[in-house]
């Protein structure tokens, strides 16, 4: 029913939601430490898969691949900073600005136009996110800028993925993200007090690295398979996954406004997909 790009993004957002739930369960470990260990596990998995399929490295466009990894690393680090200094719901809400930045910068980087009506659909989805998460007056202006910066760099990273569509295997692109994020997060270790993982923490960390790598792979396939402005809004579906996992795993309940917000999020996403399919079919 949906295009491959749409299906890939739905899978990516699901595995990202699993990763977020696992990270939430490790609240006793510093966020930067989790990001570092996640990068390490993901790098080992990514390298093993690349070698198994005999995919040549370092790729055909190393500068662009490194930029993708660098922008993604900056986004990851800034995102974890917001997780450490503001409520989780508020940090996640700010991160949902990334599809808007992706579409805007896609106009200039990969020359993909955004139709005026699509901006309305983006606004509908983001309004739904706000309804679900709500406004939070505990956010300091400085950390709000950090969260916006995270979304901005994520938009740059997603555009680099789209730009690499014709030159790179998806597994090579996913390999470069942990390859770059590992030294970036390692450089930040001096800002935190190391807390040694204990017992099952290591299993959860491996799970985080595995789900992160799977999610990155499907996200890369999505951006390489379809137009950015069509698939980026699907990231908003992640809030539906997150709310469901929060309910079943952590006993989190939701207000009527949250349920209405979920409907609004899905409405914006479905309208955007329908509109792009309509344009692609040449229907006016």
C-alpha cells in the first residue's frame, strides 16, 4: 500500500523507539556514557556486517560520508545534553523539529522542492506533538537552543544521506555514523563522572547498539528510496510508538489531550504521504 521509503521509515521509527525505551531503563548511567557505549557496540556490529557482505570501504565519497557522520554525531551529542538538562518529553518534542529542518535544507542541498500545502501538513503534525507532550516552562532558553541545534544538525545529516543515494551502499553510510560518533562522544567523557555498567546493563547496552544500527539502516534506506519531504514527516509516528511502549513497559498513562494529539500527528503524516503520492501519480 505504501512506497518502500514509507515502509522503511516506519520500521526505523519503531526500532528507534525500542532504543529509546532501553535508554530510559538505564537512567542510572550518564547519557553521554550511554551514547559512547552505544556507538562502540554499533561500530562493531556495522563493521561485522560490512565485512560479511564484502562491501568495500572506505566508500566512494569519503568526505560526504564523514560529514554525514559528523553532523549525526553533533545531533546525537546535543540531544543527549538536552536529555540530561530538561524533562524527557520536552527534549523529545524539540527533536521532532528535525523533519522541518530536513525539508527546508533539502530545498538547497538536494534540490527537492516542498509544496506549500506540505508546510500545512508539517504544522499539523508538529501541533499534534505539542498536544501530546505539552509545553514545559521548566526549559531554560539556553538548553532550548541546544535542542533546536540538535534538530538542525539532524536535518543536515539526513540531507547528506539523500545526497549519497547514488554513490554509497546503505550499510556503508550506517557504518560511518558510529565510526565518527565514537571519537566525538569519547571526547566528551571528561565532562562527566564515569559510572561502571553492572550486570544486565551490558545486555541492555548491546540491545541499544543493535536496535540503533537496525534503525539507522532502515532510515538510510528510506531517505535513499523516497523524497525527503515525503518520508521525514513519518518520524512523528515515533511518538505513537513511544507512548505505547511507555504504557506497557513503564506504566505511563495519557490524558485525553495526548490521545487527541496522537490522532493529529497521524493525520498530518497520512495527509503528507497521500499528497506526495498524488503528485507522483500526476493527479492535480
